[in-house]
């Protein structure tokens, strides 16, 4: 198990618009790492590529195997074929912060 990517998660990328329409792409069994950049900003690091909606992605939901879920609006990100990261707003404590 890689220390940078210690979790298996389902990563859901969604495009949510003001009209209430939501388009989402689910990415099960992704190897991820979760970083608390600040108290309200998290960054998920992932291996491989993520499927995403055709519309501009606005939100991310990361559900770890242990049941912890992190959801929020996407702030920034970077992706290449071998992996990348997405920064998003969330005030949930990471597993490290929870002592897990």
C-alpha cells in the first residue's frame, strides 16, 4: 500500500447547475490520498484517470472504504494519464486528523 495513496474510494465527479440538473460520473475502487490543505480546503490525490461529466465539473464526493465521505465544490485540479489531484471545499476532518 502506497503511503501517498493509502485509501480505496469511490470518487464521484458531478456537474450541478442552478437549474437543478445534475450529471455525475462515478469512479469506484480508486486509489487515493486525502490531504487537509487548510481547515476548509481538502485535496484528493488519485492514481489513474477519473471519468467526469461532459459539462464542467463543479462538485466532488469522495467515499472511503471505511464509510467516511467528503463532499464539496471543486476549487482547482490537475490531471494526467497517470493521476492527478482535485482541491475542493470541505470542513470534514481527514482520517489523519481523526487519528484513523
